[in-house]
């Protein structure tokens, strides 16, 4: 399963790249706005310079012409930019137009398997079910349903689980068979810093310091 980082913060991206665990980056307008006083296009360009993989950037309008125009502008930044298009009537139209121009899209704010089905028919290369928000609404099995529908019809679009807020969301997305999960840095940190791993390591290092003389061994 591929793991993307859900952030527009350059330091966070560099940190996660150094751990060797991420394959791409996703952003959205809220995430970009958190970076305070950055130029949207410049920030995506900076992210593309350091990420060796897809960088997902979302359009910021509901209007069809504006979405398509912005998608073209974002795609011109770098070939690895994927355009996130919201799942709306105009969004589906935009996905169809952009597909005909060879521009890769990710259908975002997906809350149901049938929305994912329409997105992939329109030409989306990725669909993004919002797992945490879906769970808030008490829906069940959306990711598993999308996986099964895509398998039934041999759809090649990738299922990118977004709104991952807890380590268990990543586990459930992986168990359901999602292709990708995009995860915030704080969730990756929680996964790595397991308290039991730290207790076990502390025990080993304490025993080693008490019982062994490294200099004596190397002599
Ligand atoms: O990628 C979409 C994601 O950032 C939304 O996450 O936690 O705001 O639902 P959240």
C-alpha cells in the first residue's frame, strides 16, 4: 500500500521523506491556507521540487470553466501534479474534459461507493473517500465497497483514502484493500512512537549497559 503525506508544509514533507515511508503528497485548500501567506502555485511548485511522486493539488472553485483553467495552470507547474476535482456535477464535467487533455485527476470529497463509480466512469485516475468524515456519519464499508466494485469491473483507478485521523484509520484502509492512504504527519508519528516499542528498547539498552563492557569485547 502506498502512503502519501497530507500536508503542504515543506519541513513536514522533508521529515517524512527522510523516514523513507512516503510515496506522494496530497493537499487541499484548507491545508494550503494553514501555511499562512504562501502563494498557492508557488507552494505547489516548492512541494514538487522535493517530492519524487504524485503531488495532489485541488481546484478552488465550483465553476466549470474556472476549475478547468486552474487545473491546466496547476498541471503546468510539473508533470507529477494530479488535480483534485470535487465530486459535483461540474466536477464530473471537468474530470471528463481534463481526461481528454491527458491531465490526471483525483475525484475528491467522495462519501459513497456510487460516487466513486461515477467518478471513475467520468475518467478520474484516483478516487478519494474521506474515511474519517465518513466514519463521523456512521456509514459502513465504503472503502471495501469501492474496492469490490472496482474489482468487479476491472477499473484501474486508484482508491486513495483521505481524512485519515487515527492510526486505526490507516489499518482499516489497508485491510479494506485501498491502494493509497494519505496521512498527516502527526498520525505517522503516533504509529512510529509506539509506547511498547520504546519500553522494550529501553529494557534492552539498560541491560546492555549494565551487563556488558563494549571495550572489553572489542579487545
Ligand atoms: O485529504 C483530505 C483530508 O485532509 C481531510 O482530512 O481530517 O479534515 O477530514 P480531515
